[in-house]
C-alpha cells in the first residue's frame, strides 16, 4: 500500500507533517505552481523519488513517494533536515539532552 507524502511523513517519529512540503521545497525537491499555488514534483531534481497521481473520486492531485523517495525521506530525517514538532527531541535516539 502506497501512502501519500503527508501520510508517510506521519510515520516518521516527531516529523511536523504540516511542514513536510515546505521542507522538500527548501531542499529543491518540490515546487509551487503559479496556477492555483499547487505543489508539484521538481522533475530536474526529484524525478524517480516522487510521483504525482490524481485521485479518481475527487480529482485531487497528490504526491506519493516511490521506494527511492521513501529512502530519501528517511535519509533526510536522520540528517535532521525535516522540521520536527515543537518539543520533540532533536536526536534520533529519543533522548533529551
């Protein structure tokens, strides 16, 4: 079962799901369009990491990480590149310092 980007990000402990797309835009993997301000995959840097799909029932486009994209998100998480929720410990071993 493939999860949309936000749902997958929610499986990473402490990741701020509301900031995930902004984080990926800062890392040059996503971009915002001028038309309706929608999020799109930046093909020059993120091709193969994420794919855009349209939901059949709603017609809404969503971004899904591929297997390589999920590995990249884990790598970014471990490197501390993703915004964490307020009050969440920064270290990945869940201990406060």
